[in-house]
C-alpha cells in the first residue's frame, strides 16, 4: 500500500483533514521521504520517521515517532487528547500549522541529539 492508497481509502472528512496535514508537513519537511511506517503514512528524515498520521472512526492521530516529543510540549497541547506517542485531533480540523511546526521541530532536535 502507498500513502496515496491509504488516503484514498479514508472516509470524509478524515481524508481532507489528513490531506491538509500532509500538505503542511510537506512544507515543513520538503526533503523528507514519504512512506508507510507501522502501516500509516510517515515523513522520514535520514531514514527515520519524524511525523506520522492516521485516521480512525472518531478522530485522527499524529504520531511524533518518539515518546518524548509530546511530553516536552505538554503545555501546548491543551484541548487535545494525547499520550506519550499519539496526539488525537478532530476528524474535521487538521492541527494548526504553528503546533505542527513545533512538533516537527522538537522531533528534529531530538533526532539530532540521537545522532551525536
């Protein structure tokens, strides 16, 4: 399955919401590779997933592919349901670009720290 096939299989409004999220991630990570990771679309930098997303019946999810990113940004996640590895958001509204940028930036910093 490809990312396109995954998105084509999503019902509305999840498909449109995830497509908007994907477009935003493409702007934030223009050199990243897109593929499936753990069965869901993900953006990979130097072969490591840094941002993933998925649809479910009653919500969509963002996956930072790290147990620390969401914890570090906990004060910025008011109004969202989240756990260490998953941020849930409305099926009808993608994550705000400003929050998405912080999520990606935090993961890239973490990824850089791992490479040291």
